[in-house]
C-alpha cells in the first residue's frame, strides 16, 4: 500500500469500531481531545461512550499517565461500565506511554479495562482492527477463535483492496454519482420485458442497513412489473462479532415483515471479501439478464456491462466508473446508518419505487 497517495482509513478508527462491535461500553482515547473526533461522535450515536485523556503539550514532555488515570477514574465513576477499552494514539505511542501500566494503577473494581496498542502510522487500517481483536480476546471479551477468524478475514479484505479496490491505484479523486434514474430504468425495463434480475449484496457492517433496502425495492418492482428476481446477501446472523450479528437479525426481520425473503444467504457481514465466488456460482445458475451489486462491489467477480453497481464510497465510485462499469453512489450513507436498528431508505431504491 506504500504507493497510495489518496487518504485512507485510520487504524485508530478501525480499532474504535472494532471495540464497538465487541460491545465495549466505553472507549477511552489516550491522546489529544481532537483525535478521531469525527469518528467519535457517530460512535456515541451507536451507544458507545467515547472519551479522551485530553493530552496537552506538557503530557508530550512529561508523559500522559496522569491524564489517563484521571480519565479512567472519571469514566468509571460517571458510567460504571462493564468494559472499557483504552486505545492508543499517535501521540501516546510516540512518547512511549505504557497504557497497561497506567490501567494497573487505577482501581477499576469489577470493570474490565484493557489496552489496545494502536497508532495512525500502521501500514493498513485493518491492522488497528486486528490489534483490537487480539486485545479483546486477551481480556476475555471475545473467544480467541473468533479473534483469529476475524483477523484472517481482515487480511483478506486488505488483499482485496490492494488488487481490485481503492489501494490498487495511486490516486482516485472522489466522483459525483450519475443519476439514479437511468439505472432504475434498466431494472424496470428488464422486469417489464419478463427478464431476470439478480440482486447481490456484499455489505460491510452497518452499511447493510441501507443497501438492504434494494432487496425490498426490486421485489416491489417485480410484483408490479413482472419478471423474475434472485436475491443473495451476506446476512448470516450466526457469524461475526456480537453487534454485527444483531445487524443481520434486524435486517432479515425488516425484510420478512415486508414479505421479502432472500433466496440465498452466503456468509456474514464480516465475510464480504471472501464470499464473492460462492455468490457468483449461485447467480450463474440463475442466469440473469441484469445484476445489481451492492456494497463492496469489487468483491464480486462477475462485474461487467450487464451489472449495476451501487457503492457508498465516492473514490470507489471513481474506480468503477474508470473501468467503464455502470455505477452510482450513495454519498453520506455511513452517517445515516450509525445507531440504526432498522433498514434505512436507499436513494436508488426510492428512485425505483417512484419510477414504478
């Protein structure tokens, strides 16, 4: 990834999100109050308390142990949490603060408090998530077997990005999405002509709450226009970290309440980088005239002119458009789904509904 010029996700933020997915109650960032601020706010919308040790100039000289002790005592007194994860930052790493030792000096009572050794200069953002998983397993928050499984999947995701995603190119500028109307017309026209449409979702974490709306919209179009629809998604509620499994259960419940049932469920939301081939095999058997691919679209191996790609990432959208693929973007999706418990309306899905 050394040749990538555009900004990439931060390992510290990856560690924060992974702590959230392990159902940690409080995250203490051992660093300046502004560190990862934009990630902290939506995490609190998801029910996780995020506080900082508010390191100052003097802490960079004399050490930030006292500031961290103060933050831990305040978090324990104010929130009385079952679990606290203390996540390192660039500042605390550079000065060599021993977070584990500081935790040992504070009476945390029955609160499980554990350190996550992390900073922003790790080569891959997924390394921050792996370090969080390792720390969580060591603290007894998750089984070691699950931490090892997650680490393997994260390395597969890193490889996927390096070969076919945003890190396969030195620079990608954010793209403005083409109109949703044109792609929705293709879906409607295919169904109206009695054709076959496959809808494939390779979603990551909470973004599934938004992408899953397309399953419902295409099924509504089929009921009105005709044709045949085949649906497959990575929504196995029996796989993944605790919070991620709940996402799957929420979404499947919402779809079922609208009389929508996926034809195939292949993999969990953490397996988007490794289930594309299995999904493609099922889709080949269906032999669709048109395939709608949602989420991490480059995880699906059969992308071509008979596909419509829907992504939430403006740079990934540029990547797809440069390849001549038909793609649209759902900008701002991540902020919409933080803390969600039900499917969130997708603009492309709503456009299809209005069209029919």
